[in-house]
């Protein structure tokens, strides 16, 4: 799986998403410009000691990303989509893109990819969920559809055993 952040603005969100990516074996793709320095302490703090273990790649622009992944399936998470995130079948190597916190993915990009736009349902006038929460919701659905391939699916107690 691949998570793509288009022009992320808040370092704590990016750090939290990085930690989720490490925990799930997911690669994080970061498209500039960023609203922070990628080596900033707050990104590392939110990602805790997981940040050095994160498989990540950066791109200088959306065009750079598209050129490098021209043949890839890219789902675009947006509050404006008609289709819910549970209504698609995620391929094991697909990309799931999220826009910047203040504006999301530009509508010009969304209309070019309308068949791949997905949304998380919400009640009423709620504008959006927190970016790192949205990533976790959709990523875990994609992982579930792929039977959590390669992931530990049973936890262990520290002092006692389940049996």
C-alpha cells in the first residue's frame, strides 16, 4: 500500500501518518511544497522513534509524482466525492492520496480522476475529519480488503496468555 500526502501543512499530522505507515508496512509519498521542514522536530516527535524506519519518498510537485507513477492506480480521498471509501476494491499496490489540511486536493485534479475519488461519510455540516484519522480509516479498510497481508493479526498479552 501507498499513502500520498499532497502538500501537507501540519507536521504533527504527517508524523502521525508516518507512524501509521510504519505500523502497517505502507510507503509514504510526500508531495511538496510542505508547510514545515521535513526534518522538523515536531514531525519526528509525532512519529516518535518510528520516523527513521519509515519508507518514504518525496516529490517536488504533483506533476513529478504523476510522471513517476503514471501507470499506478491512485484513489483520491476528498469530502466532495460521490463514492464512499468502502465502495472500491483496493489493489495491494495502489496509492491513496490525501490533500493538504486547509483545502484538500485541488478540484482540477479531482475532476481529472473522478472515477477514483472516494469519501468518508459524515453527518451534517462537518467539513472534514483530521487528516491522520482519515488516513487511518481508509488505509485500514484497504488493508482489510487485502486480508492484512504480511501483518500480525493477533496481539499478545505482556504478563498473561490468552489461553
